[in-house]
C-alpha cells in the first residue's frame, strides 16, 4: 500500500488557552476523533502536528534507517569476511539502546 502525500493548507486561530482547532476536513481525512492523542513537533519551518499512528510510523522508519546504517557499517567492517547475522545486529542495537537509556535516563530496559 503506497502512502499518498496530500498537501492542503488551512487557517486556524490560537485561542486564549493555547487551543487550536483542527479543521473538520483534516480530522475526517486523518480519522482524528475527540480524545485522540496528537503529537506536536517544532521544526525550523514551524510546528508539525501528527497523529499517534503517523508518529509511530515515523519512529519505525527511523529505527529501520538506524538498522540499515548499522548493517552497512558491519558490512564495511567485515570486508570480504563473514557478515554477522541479522539476529546479531539486532542484539547489538538492543545493547546500544539499553546503554543509551541507562546513561541518558537512568533506566534499564529488558527484552525478550
């Protein structure tokens, strides 16, 4: 299933309490329901508002990019030698994640 990029512009006003109304057309096209969680991300061009599912997809794509980079790094390190298995690469990513979370947030993460 290919994702279709739709570009539309809408205007909304910031209310006294900082609330912004997402126009009905956008809510319908993105299936945003009352009480749904949306993510706001500041960028150099302004604010990006995404749905929870789009944010998850973005994080998944970032993880795939990191995995791809790590595999390319391992291929370069191996040269003509034997490449590590995908399971070994994933395990290394998990170890790096655990280390980063411990260092940055003081949190331990387990995995199956």
